[in-house]
């Protein structure tokens, strides 16, 4: 059975029914076939056709080098659904190939990705496995792949999980990785925001890196202001820079937050969103709240939406595919959850997308792109293939399909296959530019030509 969903008129509900109408094993097999076509000999084009493509692109490369051709800025994707969709993103992964070691979010305390299991996959701290294998957040090839995938699914930007500016634990690695994304974000005209964790301020104080938790947050806020707010692609809401806090959990009075925000000029205060049921801890500094995955699932959504329309605050819709934490099995005591929300082959994701679609949220936050440890990822995986991105394509109303997603995946595979081949990489740079122009056929031809001749 070959399952490809490309018809634009299909509703999300119908998609889920269609997924359910097939046997589970067959769906997973089909999704894997769609998501990982890495080493298949393609016969779509003749040798002569592909050789002609390489010759033509070589001439373009020469013209561009001499300044006769300028790159197209940005990637303007048309969407039928005007609702803004922002993706919560974890920039906290390291792998041995790029960084020289396996980071803790692939290992936790007891997993070793150097161990290859019977199924041929590395041992990682998750019940799920990325389609491209465990990766490094700082890898430019990974950043290209992730953001092209998001663009092709109609995503408008990302919200980076961010742990402060201090060299503590792996927080500086997360900060550095976040900043390594900015050039790519700006090149694709892709927006971003920061979600701060106030617990890092207490940790910074306890490690004598800041005089007090309040001053630690002030230092981090100044860093955010100077480093991120200055980007033309930083997300603005109500004409202010959009800033989230996951909490607050430790700094929990309005006078404390008044002092913190006094570090910024009055006309540069951010649009500041707290975790749901926490804006009272910040007082008038809060402009809204956002929902997160909760064991009560849709009951939490009902409470949130029934309460917030009367409060005149920013309303953030939340959608997620499920929840299945690996923390206990991985040996992490902090963050253990005894509950889970089954992914239900896309039903949960469609359900939460539909829920927010009919409400008055200012925008939607997808939870998450790649939190493999908690099992909330929607990026392509061995288990689900492109299913979540297909659902997003239907929801956002873009013209792209899984065929286009495969082009972006093939580009990543070719980047790795020919990582030491300078000529191949120049052709693949041209592929990236064609995807930006949304000329997916030409991009696909170049990848096939590189695979066949180089």
C-alpha cells in the first residue's frame, strides 16, 4: 500500500480517520518508506538529463561567484490559514560526529548512543527515534534541514528553550547553539523568540555567578535585549518583543519583576507571557499566559479558554502530539512524570490543532519540534514519519506535500553523504537556494544528479 496525502481539501479530521483506516504496522511501514528514501537508485531522469542539470548549475555557480547573480532573500510561503504558528524548539543536542561527544539529552544517565541495537538504531534516551538519527543542534546541515521542513509545513517561527547567559551546566552550549541558528533564520526570513527559565537565575546565584537571583535575571534580560531583540526576525506582538518565561517558579512577586524590568527602558519592555495560572506572580508585567502539556489534556484546555477571554490578555493556543517521558527510564530524577498521553496515531495532534483553530488565540505554539526526552516531538521520526507535518500542511493550507518534504530530507542526506566533497556541496548550496524559491522540481533534480554522478 502506498499512502500519500496531497489533496488540499482534506480536513484534519479526515486525515486522522484515513490513518486509522489502515493497519498500524502498515502505516508505520509506509511512513518510514516516505521519510527515509536515502539510498534508493532513482530512475526518474536519464543520465543525459541529469548531466545537463549539473552543467547548467556549474555555469550559474560561476556567474554567482563573479557577482552576476544575487541570492534571493527569504522564503515567503503562502498559507490559506492566517493563524500564526510558532514551534517550541530545543537547541540542546550534541552528537559525536559534530561535537566529538554525545550530549546528555541523547544519553541521560544510562543510555549510550555508541551501542547499536538489534534494529540497527543507536541507543538514545527516548522512546522515539529521529528519521536522521541523533544529531547536533549546532550542525548547519541540521539547521538547514529543520527550518526547511518547518517552512514547507507552514510554520512561521520558533520559540527557543533558553537557559540563560552563564557558563553553567550545559546552558552556555544551549545559548551558543541558539545563536548559531540566527543567520539561517534571517536568511529564510523565519521568526524566533526566547522562552526563559527563571530557575537558572537561582542556580547562577548559588554558583556565585551572580550577586542575587534578581540580578541574574537582569543580566540575562540585558543579554536577551542586546543579542536577540536586535534581530529583524525577533517576534513582535502588540509592537513589542515577545518574551516567554517557563514559570515563573522561583521569582514569584510583582515587586521582584518590577525591579527586573526596570533594567530596560520603559518603551522597550517586552510582551511578557508566563506559564498558565502564573501571571499573578508577575503582576502587571505579564501581558498573557500560555498553556503547556498537562495530564488533564483537554480539560486543561477548557479551563484555559473559558477563563482567558475575560481577562484581556494574550491567548496562546497549544497543540502537541502526545506525552511519553523517558526521564525515569533514563535515570533522571528531576522532571519525572508518572502520566502519559498516547500519541494515538495523530489523533491527539489533530484534536489539539482543531481545538485551538476554533478559539480566539492570538497565535499557536506547537509543543514541541524535538523534545525527544518527553516524547512531544513532531519532527520526522522512525515511528511517525511525516504524519505530523502532513497534518500541519493541511492545517496551515500550504501547497506543499510529502514529496516536497522528501526533497528537504534528501538534501540533508546528500549533505552528509558528500560532506568532504567541495564540488558536491556547491551544487547542494544551489539546491537550498531553489527550495527557498520553492522550485522543488529543480532542487530534486540537482540532488539526484549529485547522487548519480558525484
